[in-house]
C-alpha cells in the first residue's frame, strides 16, 4: 500500500490524500506537479526515476488506512 506522504519533498507544499497534483516515483518519493515540471525536469532527484500521478485513496478507506504524517523536507534534493 502506498505511504501517501503529506507534502512535496522539494517545496514543502501540503499534498493531502485527495491532491490531484501529487506525483510519485517508484520509491514513493513525493513531489507536487509544479516542482516535477519546473524544477526537477520530470526526473526524481533521489533515485533518478520518472514520476506518475499519485492515486487518490478513497475517503472511506482513510480511517483504516491513514496517510503518513511524517514530513521530511529535502531542501537540497535537487542540488
């Protein structure tokens, strides 16, 4: 099951479970679409992989399968 990280690892923008602009790589690194397209060039700075839109977990499943609350901002991830 996806971790559903609550933020963009580049700009720290909140990305709730219903965020349509959340993007993930194969290792679940999470970024907002704006950072993926304008800062990262479509390539994950952590693993070098590409991105796909993060699926939206149905609201009825969030109580039993909550999103992550851990925030780890990698300010130098694209450096």
